């Protein structure tokens, strides 16, 4: 017996053997079981999904000698004749080769005659959309009112080309393209039954190349068996399909991210020698980027779990924003191939465009991670999500301490008359032991405290000539004093003026004497040990706080810096800290895509011009301190809860609720 290709040998003989398409098989099965048989059926779908196969099974169900059934026996003379293609009453017509109206009229001349062998005369018209307009017009009347013994089964891949008058006369069933899992599962069953050894990655590659068509998958499997000498291997399938090995794609992407153009071009030469068409490299890279993005979003997804370990490791390092940018570049690169002088130059320009848009910070990912670890060791300020609530007793104790210490500070600073309510930091107060810090303190970010010996104590007579050793420390002290003045919970209310609580951060510019006198008061206080960074507690943010600049020094500095657009957004999503006697700006990882040389230079120049502070490094990492954006989110959430509570406690609102059953819509509440 001659060899029969897999697509014909494994054609389903009944509805149970059909792969997928349950949304089509169910109504057909129910119609056959109940006897509600329409006279015209239209099956649509892409190539190789089972349109003609289902039509032939339906013809067997209508003409089986055991009666109209959804489960034809497959053994009677009618079923065997239909399987062998010699059933007289099943007329299969290829509309693509019989498009003339004369062919259609000749066909319809025999409609009136009763079937010769079966129960129904079945007309199976494949690619029915290829009929001419006159042929459709000739078919309309018969299609609307055919004889009782005639059934029309129409199949097409393009139902949009059918006249609406034809569509309205048929039951339409849309067959879907099969999924990769359905195709790969069927291929494994076929190869196991055929005693053909196979590799599962090779089956997945064939299922992907089939693009939803089971017939295409079986045809490719036939070719892969011949390619691998009675076995289906991944190497043979890749060579047959001309696809790029996955490790080559990962290497190419790593070289792009590293900016190694020379090695990238060498890899491109290797790929060009392996594939018949180099333009297929861009879709392969596009698919890899898609899988990396899926792995980041849902690591357990079926398509992502098939990634190689090197690709998974790469996905963990790349930001999601960069993957989306790369994906868009590859999509545009596929469009530009039509306008390139040749395929090789188009592919090269697409790869170079990917390299041009790579962020430079990726080169120091591991270094940044080490720096983040070291920064966490010296950081004292917790993130906003870990802020703790200060007890009332601690706040009262601190207020008493401020009230007792404030007259001394005022006496030592006669020139700071505009801000008599400023007080020195409690950590530098002349108590014999360090005091707890439950009060609201605001610092730029977790920073390393200066060594005690690096700040020599000055004699009392040096107070008249304040000269802070560190401009940044002076700025920090001033910001803390301003923040204490703004927060009524921790400032001494007896000495403060009523309007002092509403002053904006710009008060620093209005009170230059306070800026100069504050560091001197700190230096004169005896130190009991190394000063640790002040921690930020929940008491810092109250319902009256509206802006992050009121409680965070870095946010206040940003407001005074001449930053705009994306550069300002980059600064607001970073933390300013001191590490190893260097001023460091730590950018959040999910905002690192905004980092570029221009933004760094702009921030450095603005800080030198405005505050005379030298910014040494800009790193990418996850510092424990909160960024201005995160602090603002905390403030907004707290103000929203306070607004809801105020409305809930309002007597008028309570009266409306009790008398009229009114309810408060939480989503409509907005703080002032």
C-alpha cells in the first residue's frame, strides 16, 4: 500500500476525533440528536481547522444506514463510501474551479431528483466565496427553498465576500484557529501512534509555526520526520523552519544591552548563515521580548515557563518599560524593512536602533545593587509603608523639652529675631544620655552621620561668626526647623506665633540669619556619641499636611530647583542621601528609564547653583527612605481618610442618615 500523508491518514472520522471546535460541534450534535436539521450550513474559518472534515462527518451523520445520528457508525456502506470519496449522493464542488454561472445551473438541474443511494443528497461547496455574482444569484432561490432531500454544506475562508442574501439563508458556524497546546497534544498522539521519536521543544516549534492550522502542523511534521530521519528533533526543526536558536537570540539581546556592537554584528553573521531569510530575525526577537514581558507580569504563564534560564535571568534584570520600548522598535523595524535598500541593512539598522535606546544604567546593575545593600546598612529612615504612630506621651515629653530648651537658644542667637521659635536638634541637646526621637523630624534621606571628631566644638565666643563645616548639614538643620514650625503637634505652642504654622518652605529665603545661627547652636551642644539620622514617623504627616515639601527636605529642595518635565519627575522619584562622605541620588528602579546624561547634568548644575551642593553619584536602587512622590501619596491617603472621618462625624450628615437613610458615597469624597 502506498504511503499516505499524515494530514489525510489522521483525518477525523467522527465528531469525537475532531480536535477543538467544541463551540461548533455542540450545536451540530444537538441538532442531529433532536432532528432539527437546517437545509443550509455555512462553515467558516482559516485553512486547516476542519471545515471540510466536519462537513463530511455531517454528511455521514445524515446518510448513515443506522439513521440520522450524531455518532455515525463508520462501518455501513454509506459511511465507508463517504470516507473513500465515492458516495454518489455527496457532491463535492470546488467553487474556485467552477465559478461560471453555467456550472452552477448545471449543478442545480439535478437538485430536483431524489438521492440514489443515501437518505439525503448533500452538496458540499468548498471555497464558496469564489463563485461569481451571477452564480450566487442563480443559487439563491434553490438555497432558500430546496427540496426536502437536499442539504447544502458551504465552506469558506472569507465569509465577508459572500452576499448578505446568501448569509441570511444559512446557519453560520465560525471555526477558530487551534491553540498551540491543542496542536502539540495532537501531534504527540500522532507521533506516538506512528512510533516516531520526538523532542517536546520540537513539537512546540511545529505548533507555533502552524499558526493555528492542524493540517499545516501535520504537513510540517511529515517534513520534520524526513528532515530528522524518522525522528523529530529540535535542531532539525529549526534548520527546516529557518528559525534562530533561542540561545542566539538571548546572546544577541545581551550584546545589545551591553552596547557591544562588534560582537553583535559577529552574532548577526552567524545567524545569517543559519537562516534562509534574515528578515525572520526581527519577528523572533519580537517574540522573545513578548515572552520576557509575560514572564515579568505572570511568571507562571505557559509561554513564559518555556523560557531558558538565561532568558529568565535577563527578564528579571530588565525594566518593563524598556521591554515595551524594544517591542515598539521591533514592530517599526518590520515595517521599515520594505523601505530598506536590502534586508541585511534593514535588520542592522533595527538592531542599532535598539542599542541606541538602551539605558546606560544597565551596565551598573550589579554595582547599584551592592550600593543599595551598603546604603541599607547605614539608613535609619523606614519607607512610608513602615511609618510608626508616635504615642501621645512621647509627643508631650518632647514638647516640654522644646519649651525648656527654647529660651536658651534664643539667648544664644540674638540675631535670629525673625524666628525665635527655632530650637536645636534634640540629639545634640546637653542631656547626659541620648533622648528618644518620637517627634516629627524631616530629613532628605537616610544618610551616614558625620564622625564626632570631624565637627570640632567651638567656644562660646565663636557664636557671632557662624561658619558651618558642611553646607548640606546647615541646609538640613534649617529644613528641620522650618518643618517643626509648620507642624503644630511637635512645636512649642506657647512661644510660636499663630501665623508660623502656615509658612511655606520659602521662609528659608526670608530668614537668612536663622540659617546661619542654627548650625552654631548645634555645634556648641555637647555630643554624647555619633549622631544617627533622624527617623521619620507617622506623626510627621497630619491631616493638615498638603504637600510633601512640608515634611521632606528633598521635596522642598526640588521645589526650589529649576527642574522641569521628565528631569523633575526623575528627581521626585529618587532619594537624596549621603554615603561614604559623598552626596548620592538614589533613583527608584521602576523610574530608571528616565535616567540619562542630560538629566544628571541638569540636576547637578541646579544643586550647585541653588544650594552650592556637589552631587557626586546618581545610582539606581531601592533605598529604604521614601521619595517625594511616595510621601505625597501618603499625604493624599491620610487627608482623604481625614476628610471621610470629618464627614462621618458631621452632625448634619448624621441627621440626614438617621432621618432619611442617606449614605455617604466614599468615592465622591475629596480633601480640600
